C-alpha cells in the first residue's frame, strides 16, 4: 500500500510503525524467507533500521529466524491476526455454514471474497484437491477486473463509478488468456449487471471455469461467492444451470 | 505474549512497534470493535499513544474505523499477513492436498495445528457444517494440554521436557468436562506416546470427539492432523478403526 508523503508530516503518524509494516509486506510467495540485505533492498530502508525492526518483530514473535541462514520469515502469529479480523467480519461469520453446505453439495471449490480498493481479497476458502495452493489459502489479493468476483461486485456500483474503475483500475496477466482488453472487461461487467452473475474462463489459471455471484448489502457489494470448477468436466451452461441458483440463494440469504 | 522488561533497554528494540502490536492484540472474539478508551484500558497505554498508533494503523490500512461509532476493528489486510506466513510454511503447503482428500473421504472436519510455545495454533481448517465458527477459522490458539493435538505433539518430546510441560503449561476450562487434572493429562500424554494418537472427548465443546496424530519431523513435532466428529454418531472405537490409520498415512507421507 502506498503511504502518501503528506502523512509523514502528520504529528499523529508513527513513522517506525509504517516501516515495520513495510518489512512485513516485503515477504510473499516468491520471497518467503528474507535476510537483512534483501529486506533493505525490498523496503528501501537502511540496514540499521531493518535490523532494529526485524529484531523487535522477532522478539515479539511475529518473525521467525532461521538459526542457520539467519533469514527471517513471517511467523504463525500472522494467522492469529487474521483470526482477529475474521471475528470482526459478521458477513463471513454468517456466510460460513452456508458456504460449507455449498461445498458439500457441489463437491467443488467455494470461495468468499471482498472488494478492497481495486483488488479482491479471498477471506473464506473451501478448496477441492484440484485447487492450487495459491487458491487454497486466505488473504490472496488479485486485481478485481481480472476476476469474476471482482466484476460482479463492481456491477453493483453506480454506472459512473463502474466506468471509472474499468478505465483506471490495474490489471494483471495470469495466463495467456487473461482478459487485458478494457472494452472486453466493460462488456463482462455490463453483462454481470444485467444477469447478476459473472463467469470467468482461464483468467487466473488455464482450464479453470469460475462463476461468481455478489452479496448485495444495501446496494453495496458486501462480498462475492465464487465457485471454481475444472473446464475439462464442466461447461458454462452447466455452471449457469446447476451452480448459479445455489450461489444466488446463499447470497440472498446473507445479504 | 509477554515482553520482558529487559528488552526495553535493548537499543535495538523499537518500543512503538511493541505498543502497536499490543493494540492489535487487544482485539479478539469478544472484542471485535474497540474505541480509544477501551483500547487504552486493554493495552495499558495512555490515550494519546493509542490515538497515534490507531491513526497510523488506520492510515496504513490495518485497522478499519466505523464512521458512526468511531470504533476500530482489524482490517481484511490481516488475512494478507496470514497469507504471507502460509507461503513460508512448507509443511502446510505439502499437507494441504492430502488434508483436502481426507476431508472429502471422511466427510468430517479436518484440522492442521502446530505447537507454538505452550499453545497449539490451527493453521489449516477444512470444516464441516457442524463446526462452530471458532473452529472454522485459522489462527485459533488453545492451551496445548487441553487438546488431543497438543498432547500427541507433546508425546514426541523427550520425557523430561514432557513432564515439565505437564506440570507447568497453562490450562483452560472450555466445558464442564475439560480435563483440568494434571495427573489425568499425564496419563493421556503417556498413552499418546505409546499409541501414536490421542483422543479427546468434550474437551473444547460438548459432544465433540476428536482424534489427533502428530507429524514427526526428525523427532520433533512438526504439527498435528486432527479430525473432529460428533459424539452422537461416532464412537471412540470407530474413530480408532476408520480414521486413525488414514490420519497416520497422511502424517507419514508429509513427515
């Protein structure tokens, strides 16, 4: 997340805290373990700052340190922070039993995501064994325009805002077939506004078909329920006929 | 987590960071939304510190603020921090597809937990709709001695350490039948050391039967796989016969 320079002059702003979060944010799928030099490069902070921050985060139990390589990695306590968020999220709380029933009835992957800025973030995941690890764990952030969940949530916004988002929000290529043409995205969002659901094919992974339905909370997108299936055994038609009404029922029940 | 006073005199220790984490840790199941006064009481920090820290955490996107009540709550970004941890956890990564298959084959709740200090923390959860919300979400922390997972992991430690843990680690009563007698806990841990599994009944919830098997990583408990079922339809015998060998297979495969 960008921190606007203006904030730094705010007397209420704790600069060392911003730096500490920058250190935690340096870790990711391709950078699960980082040493002081790497962290300094990744964060743009000088080595002594990085050392003080990692030492403190390690002492507080939020970073693990490998005894041999001296590299740091986020600790299990990160899941406890997620736990604190999940307790405060009434929508996920009320959705969970129904999402589990859906997963059981369909035998396919069920996700719950929310719009956060220009991205979606997955907060509940009930995977099938076909699912990749990235798609199994909560907290994954993906540009909204590249996902069925993002498009169907965006479709709930008023037309002007929708149009601005389609023009300006970032996009990311995940496969050779990821939709990168904003006119095509516009058509998909308009379609979602009309039908109330959105289907994505090969967007994040090849051979993946996904259907998403938005949860309408007083006219605002509260979240999206999303079912992901194999393109080998499913068709768009079957998704629409067998899965869409069930997702719609759950979305209505918790909206 | 207790921060020893000695740390504060360490020139490498960033005191404001410790205070910020104390603010985040104040939130929990019964305290999902907190105002400045409540946070000040919970953390023991003066109101102006709490104000500076919450303002910064809010600006950085880690705390949400209710526009009406002005109360704070942990934001969805906490799930992203958990995501960073999960990417660094090779054991959970390799266990996940097998845990999903187990969940599918048994039709019952499957959990993966790790020992962290004197507690266990759940890092992967594949719930059934019978499961309570607390038992559905990752990052839950429970005293190890009160759980089958904790006992079976402790059983992998050498006898002296095991004994010290049984005498000293904290325990917590969850139901009227939670085992609070350390002699009884000792018998359960010894039994787990002999059989390689542990069964808990009504310990965290009434009418819950749970079976756990430890993952042995070079003689150290790498984690525990745990299956939770209803005491109404299951018996200890059936758990032992139908579930235990499958859990053992998965534990062997990933250990």
